[in-house]
C-alpha cells in the first residue's frame, strides 16, 4: 500500500480567526484531509492557543510567540522552515499576503514540493497599494513563485495573468457555501435590510450610512442591521449617531456562522457596497437564504451577481444608487421574488462538493 502524499496548507489565520479564506481552508482540511497526510501551518496569535493539535484527518501547528502583530511577520519564515521539516509533496498557500510570502520562501527551503497559491484578496488592487513600487514588486514575486495559481474569481485570475502567470497555470476555484446551514423556513422581517462586513474602509460604509436617511424617508419601516467589527468601528458608530436616523440603524457584533445565516434569512434585502472584493461569499450566502443581494461592480462581485437576474449591481462610492436599489427591492415584491428565485438557482454553482472536487483534481495533476 502506497504511503499518503504529504499536503501542507499555509494560512496565517485559522480558528478562531475566520473569514471566507479560512472557510476554504477548513473545507479542504475536513473534506480532503484524510486523502493525504495533511498538516495546517497557521500563526498562533494568542498564547492560550496550543502549539499543536491532532484532529480527524489532519494536524495543526500554530507558529509564533502568541502575539497578534509579531506572529504575522514571523509567519513566512517559520512556516517555510516547518514545511521543510515536514518534507511536503504539495504546499498550498491560501491568501496572497503572509501565506503567499511563505510560499516564496518555500521555493528555497523545500524546492521539491509542488507549490499552489490561492488568490483571495481584492483589496490588493486598491490604488493606495498599487501606487507603491515596493508593494507592486512584492505582489509580482508572490504571484510568480507557485507552480499553480488558483483564484476565487475571474477578476483575481486576470490579475494573476497581468502579473505574469501563464494562463494554463491559472484555475478558478471560488469560495463555496454549505447549503445544509441554510434555514428552511425563515421568518422574514418586513423592511429589514442586512449588511455584513468588516468595519473597515473597503466595505463602503462611508456611502451606505449617508444613504440611509433617504431610504427611511421613502420607506419609514426600513431598518438597517449591520454585523461586523473592525478598525473603523468607533468612526462608523459616530457616523450612525450623526445620520439623523440612528434609531433605524443597528450595529451588532459578529456571531457564529450558523446563527448569522438565521439572521440573514430574516432579511428582505442584503447590501454590501464594497469598494474591493475578491469574490464576496456573503452575497452567495444571501442568495442561498433567498435574500436578494445588492453589490457593487468591483472585483469578483459580478461573478456572483448577474444584475437583474439574481441580485442588483450598482456603482461603487454612490450613496444615491445605494438608496435607489434598496428602495427598489423593498417596494417591488415581484422583483424581489424573481431575484430570490434566480439567487436560489445561482448559488448552487458554489457548493463546496464541486469546488473541492476541482481542488483535489489540481492536487492529483501536480503530483503526476
């Protein structure tokens, strides 16, 4: 019997620090882990977290000193050194920045391993970063170091090609959804508009909050519920207080995913006017819950939302279009129903079973 091939996953974040990228890591570990001798290398960030865990189908090594800032910068070197010790056959980095940096070093620490990079981040294309020559040079090296690049959207795949990756070495493997977590009989709350996203510059709150007085003026029953935390929380809460409709906006702390899906299913409309987005898993989750999503024409969002078929697309940085799209959905039930039906059909393209099958095929191909 042949020994299992050694698969090492690089992800600077993992439980309890989860987002869409880390969800992909979890799905790979839990659904493909037993096919390989699988190890996750992640940053420790907290001294309360164990250095090592053995779980069903995979093991976890947490690297670093247990410090939220220092461990990010230590991660590329520590992960590359640990991958060398593990003598991996495949090393798969999920996310361009710290894990991608580790993969560059892996090329020298563990040259025999096949290297795969999954592109997840849309905010790397922000002008503030692209105008920095050092950042541009770093991104180019990170994108060119793997044997294979996978991207969660066509937007990120085009970025890889633009940075010099050969088209035949680029594959699209989007983040997925677990449809088993979708509530089957949701209780819709009339007028509820839900938003979920980190309280940071790229999620477009500077345009969503100013749009809300116009929404309330035309639809007094409308209530905006925001789930998120982040570096701009104090500033965004201040914007809410100054909006004149503070009683119509609620900011809630993040909740476990299953609980969030229940809250999502209660909404009539979902909105995230993001300024940068690799794909936008939350739009897919809205569709799966039967909630018509409103997104912006940026990054990978158009891969998920086809305007007028399974959601609405608007231009970024436009409070007028935000208010108009929300009111259109709140006041036009036939449109909501049509977009809801389209979304329920479209979200099936993003089931994890199909996506992980493609990832497993990529693993098999690089090992040939």
